C-alpha cells in the first residue's frame, strides 16, 4: 500500500517499523529491529507490469468536458490480473461539482503487452449505463494505437491526438438510435406500469392507456433531435 507507506514516512515513522516495508525485504513483520538496507544481499526485484486507467465522466468529443448524471448500471468484473475501484454504484449519481473521476482500473501482466491486452479486455467488458459520457471507449482507442503498443510515444502524443480530434470508433448510427430508443421506451413503460400498480395498491384506478406497450420517445444525438 504505497500511499499508506508514504503517509507513515511523512509522519516520521522509520522504515524498519513499517510492516509492509519489512515484509517486502523478507523481514519479520512483528519485530522492529533496525534494517541496514546497504548490507542486504537480497533486495526486492520488479515483477511484471501494471497499467492503470482513470475512469472519468468526461466527453472526449467535446474536449473532455466533464459531464454529470445518474448511474443506471455499473458492472465491472475483477480477476487475479485486473481489478478496479469505483466511487459510485448502480442507482447512484455523479454530481456536476464533484471530481469527474469515479473509477480506477488496474491491469497486471508478466509483460507490458500482456498488461495492455488484459486492460483492453477489461475496459471492453466494463458496463456503464447512465445519462453521462465516459472516456472508456477513448481509453481503448489509445491502448490499441500502434504508438502505445510499441511504447514509442512521448508527452506530447496525447495533445496531438486531441488536436487531430481522434475519436473512438462508434457503432452504426441506425443501431445507436434503435438501442437508445428501446432503452428510453423500456424506462417509460416500466415507469407507467409501476405508477399503475401503485395506484391499484392504494385502491385507485388510472387510465388503461398507461399499460400500452408502445410509446413515443425523443432522442437527441450529437446535437440533433
């Protein structure tokens, strides 16, 4: 736990009294004997590669402008090589004045390429539904770029992508509109059914038209209604 170790060091706690440090150097975690790190014959060696990805509610198509809204569904499956942390859950919400980051995903692999592949798969399987945008698709696009694969990019590379308005590949327009309309229609039908059921429970009646399975919905896609 690197942040915890950093805090303890800042508090003035000696390294030999920090449990995680003692464990990293194969020393007894229950003792507090002084460790002379210069005399140790065995020192920790790096093993594998880790890539992390910040999950934010930003819109890549509008210069990463922060967005907000409700979270209808969030599903992330951790495993031994991929894990993540999220500050919101299903039925939660992202406040417009809060920090745009609401998740952090990590991927480990024996090699950098394995870590990259694991993260790509994890992000593609990450399910987030809500009335806000995320950068997940943009992250996948970056991870699959040749420059990232070859580790040949520099600190100005992302700025170049933004300037060139590189965007993640989007689904077919008709498929997008159909899925969006179905989602909105399903929500409307479910709301009407619950309203009708609540009224019956109270001994009241509402028009049978509430139970219709066809509804009209309005969609706004890329600024067009």
